[in-house]
C-alpha cells in the first residue's frame, strides 16, 4: 500500500510517498481502508518537530523509522481483531489515530472509532474527530458549559472554532465568535449571536461580560484573556495555533503559564487534554445526523498532494477544516 513518511524533521517537503506493508492489527484494533483524511496543526507540528517537545514522542534526532503522520480519518472496515465488538468488515467508520492516517490503510483502536453518519461524505466525516473532540471537551469537560451562559470563542473560524461555536449553541449558550473580516459571515452562519472582527476591535476590552472563554489562538497574554470574564468565569486554553513557533514548548508554554496562575486567581483557568474516544464520537455523530452540527471544509486535496495541504494549513488561515481524498 501507499503511505506518506518522513525520515528527517522539516517543512512538508520532507514527506515522501512510499510503498509499505499492510499494517497488522492487535486484538482490539480495526483495519480501516482510508477513504478520506484531514489535516490539523498537530500534523505539521509533528513533521517539523515544532515545538521541539514533539521529539520526545516521535524521535529525538530524527523520526522513528516507519512512522506515518496523520490523525483524522474516515473509511471502510477491512477486518477486525478478535476482541472487537460492534464493528465488522464493510462498516463505514470515522475517528482518529495518534499517527498513521496518511496511508491507504491504518490500524485503529476500536475505542477511537464510530460508525460514520449516513448523511456525511467521507471527507466531512474525516474532518470531525480531532477538532470536534477538542471543542466538545473544552466546552463540556473543562468549561462546564451551561445553558444561558455567555461564551466567547477566540479563533471561531478555524477547525476547532467552527465546531466550538456550533456546540456551544447546542448547549444553549449565547455565543460570541472572534475572527477576521473575511470570516465574519461564516461564523455568524454557524449560529454565533455576536461576532468580533479582531482587525477592527479588541475582544479583550469587553470587561467582565463572559462566563466562559475558549482560547484557540494563543495570541493574547493570560491577563488580557481574563479581562472579558466575569469574576468567577472560566478560561479554557485549547493550545495556540499562532503561538510558540520554533520554540522548545510552543503552545504548551501558555498551558504551563495557565497552570501556574490558576491557584492565585478567582477565575478558573483550565486546559484541554485531548482524549479521543468512541463515546464522544457517537455523540457527535448523533448531532450531525440531526443537522445540529456540520463540518466546515475550506478545501480538499488529493492524497498525493498532502504536503501542499500541510503547507496551506500551516499558514493558519484555513476556514474550518482541510480534507484529503483518496
């Protein structure tokens, strides 16, 4: 089968399309023939070891041999391990792996898959898992969102942000999205009650009005991010698409700053520890079947142009997700 791999860290050009053997599956895994994937900042950060902290998991001096990048996927089950229940050959599924989805076939733990909603294309389904999981867990598990709250999403037009706006609305919140001028109408169409164009106004000047702030961009200090919150409001640090380029910790630096500051302020400061799981995938699938949640896809690239897709998303201006077709 064909798979993308890399033997040194660097820009997307270090990726090479190779012929490799079909992956073996463990007893609790499913072999999926990939029909679509999507790209995330997670992917280019691994390929480029940016931040350098990434090297601890994929190789200190160079990537470990045989690694394949990519997390999100949708496809068709080829076969299942002996301990797998509820899935069988021929099922259409979606989900994610830690690494490996930029290949024609991939072994996926059963607890990271769910049946694909019938109304979604493979490209749409492949655009869900990492971004929607992160948005859901930021709002529900860390942010403890409740109906009637006022929620602000900084980075509302990106992959995570487009899901966060829609999910906050399903929880019954009043949502404000922050984005650039060209994305104002998109964010409004997703259900945002208010949209702040950051090129024209500073959302951190809105003092004390929000119960929950989801920061996806990482381009403001903690002190400024706390300003729009009520005295008992919650700041959730998702990561930092715009922060930490070329540094040791990258966006994790903001996470550590939040953890250090949290005991000394009245407001809550939390961080999403992304936990993919099939239960949340099934919840998201139900929302998509009902039409309450829709993946936003900026553009689609063919499998043989994955480096170009990574270059595009690395620039940080994608509207929603970028999908890969096989």
